[in-house]
């Protein structure tokens, strides 16, 4: 029996979580129990768990607890049927998690009503975090308190390899005293699945009304985000 296509699109760690639910006698499971039983480290577990939630197989049921959806129960049954017929020596595709530093560079303050460039990108990878194929990403910048006639969501596609990379976003602050920038990164493994959240951050910036109070000095903010790489 060949593995169903919808299961092939899942990383091996996500399949391990589904196998956990096959042997779990209660409707709801704690993340600590899933980690202990599967033996996954927290990084890989977190990425796999987000994938199952994104695809609608798992539903959050309280703090650090999850339950199977109807689609999730069918996926567990399909996986169990496959495991019964799969050769013992068959190996599932392995995967690993790589970490990259997301950097957001902004002026210290914004001038109300004036276009301003901000930069979102990634530093070069640390040792052991290299990828053989570029990562297909979607970088989304959301501007809270932008000018009324400007779309607050800005998306930009990015192929991230083993070099530093950045994208430029133009924003316009509205007539407020503060603006919040939210930067989120999504990983796209294939066009049939929804993008998978990899991480992100937000920063709050002052907004001034007079040019003489404007501060165009740049400040950089950083956070680690994690991507799943098939091997």
C-alpha cells in the first residue's frame, strides 16, 4: 500500500505525532506527553505541531493541549492502515529544523503622512544551519495606524538561500503618535498547502507631525525564526 498523498506532504515529525494519537486513549493530549512519547526535541516538535494545526488535523483545546479534528482522525486511520502494510525496512523522509535570524530595520521615528522605507531580511546562517535548496518564503509586514488610504498588509515573496537577504517595504504612518509594525514570515512547501508560520516579531515606533522632530537614524531589531527542511 502506498502512503496517501495528503500524508506524504507532512514532515516525518508530524507523522510521529499522528502515530502518538493512534495509541492515545483520551480525546485531548498535552504537548508534554506528545514530546515524551515521540522523542522529538522541542524545535522539531513545535514545527510539526504548527503544520498539523495549519492543515486542520489538530485543534487547540486549552493551554498546551490539543485534540484531533475529524480530518485528523481520518489521517490517523489512514496512517495506521499504511503502517500495517508498509515494509519494515521502509524509511520515511527525514527532516530537520534550521534557524535563521530575522532582522527588521526601521527609522527611530516616523513622520506622519510621509513615505518611509523599512527593511526586513535575514542574516547569513550560522554553522550547521545551511540549506541545499532555497527556502520559499512569504514575508508579511502589517502596519497598525497606517495612513487611512494605505493597505496595512504588505506581502513580499522571497527565496532564501545561504546568503544574507532583505526586502524593502514602503510604509506611511497616519496621524497618530505611535505605529506598530508586525513582521511575520511564512514558509511555503508547495502551492497546494497553506503557508506555514515560521515566526515573527513586532516593534512600536513613535510618529511625529513636524519634520524638525523627525529622527531618521536607523535601528535594527532581530528574532530567530525556524524553518523545516526536507532531507
